[in-house]
């Protein structure tokens, strides 16, 4: 849940597995560890800008997309009116990878704008690995939204968050997707819409196994964020007193975030 205040506190729980810090819009946060254990913390993703639509070069796109001198973020954007797609990544998509894009819904009474991740072009028009359709029934017209599609490739599952700037982030969909046989190593992002949909930008948050930083008992450290606190994950590494064999216990640390 998004806290709409500029600062706030939170608690984050973990065990022997990496667990994501709860989501709060933030530019930085501070965590303090009084769990009696060593806590590991690391960033979850490598952020890759798929397209910022800052120029008229659409050579990597196929379909009904054009440049628009109206910004959602930056100085310009793009508009899709029909179907358009492009390569997302040529690498295996690991569990916890996410695709984030900002859109402005059409200025129409009724609309249907489907955003999908497919394992290959031939699947366009079918169910994807992850997908969400913005309609006049689940969104407001002419309104900006951030759409996040998360992918758990090993389970063939996806989840979707929808966030209107200044409002709470809401999980709006989850399910089993068609991930294909190549772990999305030739995946594409496709937009299929019956009305003009503005988009800008598209970001691929690639899940990577960054090196872990240790926070000992009593330690307190500040970490920067691009956008939110869920960019980080934590793990219980156990305690020296128990020769680090107590890492399976569930523990909690406290935090303070700032926007």
C-alpha cells in the first residue's frame, strides 16, 4: 500500500528467504536492525529504459505507434492507436522481474487497452505471460496510471499493480500466463487498443542477484530509491551466537522512508 504522506515508518519481515520491503513511494529510506540477527539487504532489480519516447525513432517498434509532443514524463511521449509491439529483452526473465509503464487512458466513453508480455510475436492477440486490460470499467478516462506487470517465470504466474499518481497502489490482477518454453528470452511487450493510448516511459526492472550488504544487530543505514522502498529485499542471515544456524527464524526490522 502506498503511503500518501511525505514521510512515514514501516516494519519489514523476513526469514531465510529474500523478502521484499513493503511498498512506499520514496526517494530514500532508513532501516534499523534490533533483531539480534545479521540482516542482508540488496537491490532487487537492474532498471533498463526500454523507451523514453524522446525522439521520433520507432525503428524498434512494429505497428500503430507515433510520436507525440506531449509529455507524461520528460518532454514527449508516444500514442498507440491499434496494435504496436517491440522487443522487451533477449535474456531469460528471472522471477520477480517487472515491466512498468506510464499511460494516459483515452478520452473516450468506452475503451479497451490491453498491455501484454508475450514470449513470441505469434502469440499477439492471445493470452500472454502477463497482461492487463485498462477499460472504462476499471479506470477513469483521460487519466494517468502507472501499470506494473510482475513476472514469476518459474511458476508461470504474473501479477499486476495499478497506481494513479497521488493515490494508493492497488493489485488489480494475477494469474497463470503463457510463458512458453524459453523463459521469455525473446519476449516482447505489446499494446492492443481500440482508442488512442498515450505511453511514456516503458521500464524493464530486470531481477538480478546483486551482492548483499550486511546489517548487524544495532545497525542503522540509509538507502536511496529511484521510486519506492520495494526496490530492496532483505534476508535473515542468522546470528554469530548460534553459528548462523538460526537464519530460519522470522524476524522484523524497522524503517523510516522519505519522499
